[in-house]
C-alpha cells in the first residue's frame, strides 16, 4: 500500500501514482480530495483513505468511486451504519496501540467487528495500526505496540497492516499482510542514524538552483538580515537563488550544507546567516573556482536530505512537502 498522500510527499502525486500504479496493491492518501486527483490521473489501483470520511456527506461519493476507508472513530462508524449507499464500502478498522492519534481502543476489537459485520453495505478487509517510534530500532515501544495489536485481534478474521517505512526496515515482525511504505518510496531513510545510502536507497527528489552572485567580503562584514553571521576573515561568498519562498527552510542556520558544482569540481560548502525569502548565502572558501551560473544542489543527488534536515532542525518529510509552487518540477524516469 504505497503512501502518496501530501502530493506524494511533495514529489507530485499524479506522476508518482501513475508510475507506481501497476506495481502496488493499493495507493494510500489522506482524504477524498486526494483520491479524486489520482482517479483523474488514470490510476486504477484501489485507493485507501487513511483518515476515512471527514464528514457523512462523503459516504455516497466514496461508495460510488469504490474507495477503501480506514475506520477509526465512533462518529464515522455511526455515520456508516446509518447510511444506505448504493454499493458496499470496504473498510479497515484502525486500532490505537499507542500512537494516541487515531484509532479505537484495542479492547473494542470484537465489538467493532460485530458492528461492521452487521452492516450489509460494509465489507471488513482487516485491521490496521500505526507505529509511533519505528524510526528507532532500539526503542522497545514498538514491540509493545505489536503485542497489543496481536492480543486485540487474536482469533479474529481479517488481514493486518502495521508497518510504515520504519517498520519495514527495522521491525520484520511488523510486516504482517500489508506494508505501507511512504518515505522509503522517495529514497530517504526512515531510521534514525541510518543514512539513505546505507539502506541502498537513491533520492527520488533533487532540488537545484544556481549561483547568482559571487562577492569578496572583508573581515568584519555582517551578512544578511540581522547580521547574524560576521566574517572572521576576508571571504568569498556566493548568493544562491533559493529561499523560504521556494520552501527552503527558514530555520536552516549557518553551517547547513550546500553542494556547489564548480568548474574545479563539486564541493560541499556551508550556508551563512539567515535564509531570506529568495536567497541564501554560502561560504565559497572550499569552492574557489565557483562562478555565477554554477549549479547548486540543496538536497538530493550528491547531498543527503537527512543531513540538510538535521542542520535545519527538522525532518526530511518536512523538506520534501514544503516546496512551494514557485519551484519548477521536472519528472524523469529512473
């Protein structure tokens, strides 16, 4: 069940879903609007709405489209029990085993199954839960969640889906009948302390811009808004055409790595000072041949998105999903 919610983690849902369509058993989105977009793009795989219906008015549309619902709350169950859709709706029942976000109390599993089974217009596929700390292979909480889930549905019919990307990599016991890769699909690591390369992953997204200015600054020169970085020596400084107006994280600070493709070869250089709406500045000491027009990689091929995210105090998901409409996309087959 491939997660393509959030515009396929910022990669372009229509293109990504079309590329995956023949190779997956289902596509997973957050809600109905995202499902409609995939259908409009020609996707034929079953589409799972991970948040289920957002109001009762969606039930007839979901039934007519043949989407699969994740059932996680009493109001949803009551709405579905009261509905009379023209066709049956397939549902996963989600149990909250410790994420404390969405899902029913595991102790209610038998009762929930009985209520769903009593509705002729509902088809029970199976059971779902979500792992809260699967990104940390040393955290025992994941095993606790697995135990709670197993005990709750012991002896009950239905398929099981547990593993997100972190569960797929670090917790074989979570693989169950279905897996739900998200971040893995896009070539980033879902495991703390393990870079994507160590997992055999290749980045699905590379974000590039270019140098638009190269300047020589004297010692003592303050750079950018607030003058938060002051040159401690004479420095060659480059200006890159990217900023928070493009989705580059404003909270990235001095030292965040940037890759310059200069005539003398590629070099990783540190960012300096604050991120502006349209620009960042970088230290070109280790790229002395850099000149205006050189390609700059912000993350992706040659520069780990995890490294950038770490320096920016965020996660790779945030960087991927944060790109704005000002960024020009070009999709290419691997």
